[in-house]
């Protein structure tokens, strides 16, 4: 069934599980919610991405969907026959336009998640998908970040810490042109075209999801 299984029922379960476990994540974050909330959108997104993938996997298992979360260059979501379904892009920048991508070659179907967080979890949310094979839009020119993220595993407790090194790494931005606005499959949220780019607008999670 592919991404057709990412539907309103999925969104309801995602919000429920995410928000029920967000307090556990925040308690484990150095300095708690106040420290987390004062970070930049990029830092918050980096901090929550892997945990969010665990939440997505729990939703998939809860609903018994025919897909799986994987850690592969180019895509994060595959079917039970190991065929790629989508690359997942997440951002906590609920007012922004576009998603930051590393410079690995990507599978051209994206599951896009944009959210506004508060101390209880998700306050506002956008979830939708888009197939770049059907679009004129593509990645921006690659730009260099100043530091490379490094995952370091503690030999004593096997906990993974994120640090930053001195080497440069390539990043690009995925933004959807207004001419491609009808290519979105929106599950929760709205698409608001600006002069050039589409903005993925988050809606309250208390909004009725039918």
C-alpha cells in the first residue's frame, strides 16, 4: 500500500504516542524543557530526530502497517520487501520554508513533518508527502556547514552522544516551488504558496482529524 497507509488514522496515533512519551524525552534532555526550548530550531530538530523515528516505528507497529523505519543513506522508510518508500524530513521550525538535507543521494519521495512543540509535545503539526519525480522542484545548491556532526558511543553505557567536529560537511535545502503545490499529498496541515515557495503550514493538533 506504500504511503497510502500514512493517513489520518496514522496521524492520530502519531500525535497520541508522541505526546504521551515526550515528557520522558524531555526528562532525559540536559537541562530539561527550559534548556531544550531555548535551543535553535536546528539544534532541537537534531536532538529529536532519532527519538522521533522510534516513535514513528512504534506507530507503524501499533497499526500493523506493512512498512519499517530503517537507517539507510537516501531513505528512512521501506516496505516489508526492503523496497524504499520515502525519505523522512523533520523540522521543529514551524514558521520556516524548506527542509535541510545532507548531501547523500536521496530517494525522491519525501514524507515531510513540520511541528511546533511545547512542554506537552506537539502543539501544531504538518504531515504530507511529495514525489519530486513529478515536480519541477529540487534541492538547492549545496552549501557548506562549518562543522560536522559526530555520533560518539560511550563504551560503558552504549549511550550515543552528538558532538561536532571541525571538518566541513555538505548540506542542501529542499523547498517546493509554488508551481508544484498541487503535487503535495497533505494529511494534516495546509499548503500556503508565497511568491516563489510553498509554506507547509502547521495546524493545531486539537483540530479535527477525520
